[in-house]
């Protein structure tokens, strides 16, 4: 799928900037990107973190990998190119929400390190927080109520991350959560403690 820019399409620059929206919302737009294997607890943790942030007055939006594949990314498969386009589109949507001044949480396997690095490059320094939800694949399989790992090991689901497709863990994430060692409230607080100081509008 081509992402080349048409030379006849010229970007229009508006007077209202992200900084204006941040001032009105009284927060710093930030991307909190949860990555990890299927079953690691990304979506559950992102949901809990969003609820906690909202309780503290932050304006947020959560993008979930499965949900986007029901709409915006419904035409994509799970091949390497399909996964890359899935993350590229998600990055662009995140950038729009970021420009709106929101705190954007994403829960995606996002298995390729280079794809995550490309998304990071879209945002100013310090505004992209990569949260690696690190969980052994054995535990992920035990948690798998959908039975996806079992189907993948039977060859019924091709290109399944961790089984027949690779997962490249982050080298230098802002935060690593060991979801198999701590319960949801403890993991949530770890994320909040790392992220909230960066979200306040008065943060330098």
C-alpha cells in the first residue's frame, strides 16, 4: 500500500495550534503506547490506566488494536506488510488525537521494533511513552480465553506473534511492566507514577 505524498497536495497551516488546545485542556498531549504479546494484559492495563487518568481530570482516548481492525483497519491481514500498515495508520490517528491535545493510550501487539520507532519519531521528545507489558508466553497462553494460541499451534491461524511470527521487544522502553508478577491495580499505579508527571500542563 503506497504512502507516497502527492506533490499536488499542499498542507494547510491553521492558526489554532496544539499548544492552544493543551492550554484549554490543562494538560500536555502525550502518547502512552502499550506493546506486548497477545494475552500479556495490554488492553486490560490500558483500560485501567485510562479510567484512573480520567478520574484525575485528564482528557484521554484509547485506541485498541482489535477494535481498529473492526473498522479503520478491517481491510488488513496479519502478514508483515499488513501489520506494518496497521501500525502506520494507528500512528497517524494517534498524531491527530495528539494534535487535539489529548492523552492517547494505545494497546497493540506492534511486534516490530522499527515500526514502533517510526511512530515515536512522529512526536516531540518526551511525548511518547513506550510501555512494554512483559509477560512469558506460557502465561499468555494460560490466560488465552479466546483460544488463539491453541489455534495458532494447530496451524489454524498463520503469522501469529510469538508462535509463527516474531515479536521484537523494546530495547529502551520508558517503562516495563511484568504483568505476571503484579496484579492490575499495582501495574496501573506503576504506569500512573511514570506517566502522570509528564502529563501536567505546568511540566517544563
